[in-house]
C-alpha cells in the first residue's frame, strides 16, 4: 500500500513551480532570440512579450554611420 502522507509536498511544489518558471522564461528567451535557419519569418505569439536587445541597437548604429 502506498502512503500518501509520507510524500513531502513542499519539495514537490518547489520543483513544479521552478519547472513551470523555467519553461516560461525559456520560451520568452527563445521567441525573442535570433531565429535559426528556416524560422526567420516566424512570428512571435501575442502572449510572449517583446524584449529589446541593446546589442542590436548598437550594431544598427554602426551600420548607419
């Protein structure tokens, strides 16, 4: 017989929340990164926020002038 009371809930909850946070943040980072070959024209979903990259602005300033 499996004892449910013997399973520690706190470590499982921390692990589950951490996993969900890692997947969410990783998705945001992936969608805002440079696209791999074949994904250049892929659109970012509406629920993923746009994160500005200051390195892109500096590279564009160098190209402009």
